[in-house]
C-alpha cells in the first residue's frame, strides 16, 4: 500500500477488504500485507492480476487509498515487485525461471529483502554488487563471506527462491507506529530521536490498553524504497517506554547504517498479551522505580489533557543519549495546558 501514512482504522479496514478475497492474509503493519490468493482464483474466476485489480479499485473507491500491489510466486518476489512498482501500480513477476532471473539480475544486493546494509557492503567488497552476480557465485563463497546460514539464505534469495509461506496472523497481536522524514535522513541522531518518539508512543498506547509486548520489530525504509526489518525478543513482556527505547536503539545500531539515506522508520510491538498475564522481574534499582512512577504520572496527564500533554524532550530538542536508557524525569517536556 502506498501514499500518505495510514491510520490504524484505515489499515484494519483494508485488511478486512483483503480478507474478503482470501483468508490467508499476513498483516505487515503499518501499511503492508501479504496474501495467498491461489484458492481464490477459481472462486472469483480471475487470475491473480484480476483479483489485484478488483482489490485496488475497491480500496480506491471505498477508502480513497492507492494500493501498490506486487504479484509473484512467493513472498520475496511479491515484496520486491511491490517496491519496484509506481504508486497505484500492479506489478507482476512471471513464474518461469528466465523471467525471475531477468527481474532480479541488475538489482543491487541491498534490494533483496532481509539483506541489510552491512551484508550488502560485505558482498560489494568482493565485487558481488548485483543480485545477478550473487546468484552466479558459488554457495561456498557466499558462506565464507556471510556465514553458513546467511550465505545459504542469500544464495537462495538471489535466485528468487523463498520457501516461507504466507502465515495468517491477527493484527491485534501487534501494534505499530511509523515516522516518515521530510527528507531522506542521513543523521543518526535524528533517526534515534524518531525511534525514541515511536517507542514512547507505542508504550503509551499499550499501557492505555492494558497490554505488553513480547518482541519489538524495527523496519527501516530507504530512499530506493528497499527496506530492512529486524526483530528482537524482549527480556520480559513490557510496555515500559525506556525498555522499548533501549531495544529500538540496539536494533538500529546493529544495522550499521552509517551514511544510509533513510526515508522512514517504523516500530512494531509484537506478541501482545494482557498486562496482568505477564510476569515482571522485580527490581531494586531506585532509578527504575522512579522512572515507572513518572511514567504513570505522564499517562495520567495524557489521559486528562490529550496524547501530546507530555513527551520526552529528547524526542524534539536534544539528541537522545547513545546506548543508554531514556529516563522519564527531567527529559519529559510538558505542553502548556490548563485544567478544565
């Protein structure tokens, strides 16, 4: 799906619309989804492209959303087709090996879904700067460069092979927030500032709904419309803002982006469950206890005066501290507000 950022309500409606065509839908918040329509083609009397056109028209007519759709034989190629398409376009990758090879051949290494900037730089340093060259390289060479598991995965993906299925999931099991930069962002401090705001927002929404997350996923979208996604399990299920921020910073640092041109960053809290069903390790750290008490006070202020009543000052003014926990005392900036 393309265009302006989707609200949660619109995204849920689009998932419901997609569910009218097939029950095999994998939600990829904040603005994407995978669907397996093989079982729907006979029912609707249309091929995959025909179903996609029908879906695109309904989304435009009912919700005023231009959907960009990629069609291929597996999730890897479908994602790449959608990223390669213009807004509102339906891009089809034929299933024969020659067409798949032609589609992938001249693309940069970083265009393969799941290959981050660090792996792409390692491959380029050996002259493997395109998907076609990676596909032609011996598997043993890729394993020596990237490691055994990653080398095998890159070799398969460079040949358009992706055995992963479309896994139906419940969107309520995750919660996402995205920040799109006004310009392609090169500055790491500004990216960390955006991540701080997103982690704070997710934590506030989860606490408001009585939920905690078991994992956090970072998605980075680049100027060439390629993306990198990384997920990390949390030490314990939580909705605590500083804990989410710490993991978000660690995921971002692990990418080694350096001078990457970043267009957007998104965080997704996954494996949500009710807060009362999650156990929390007791801490004797007075700073942690203070941070949680201040966080509770901030939540009460937001409930009374709105979501923008208070937020971390570092998210808008000062750079976030490198690698450390974000404290919730002084760094919170209060908006000017009065009681009723």
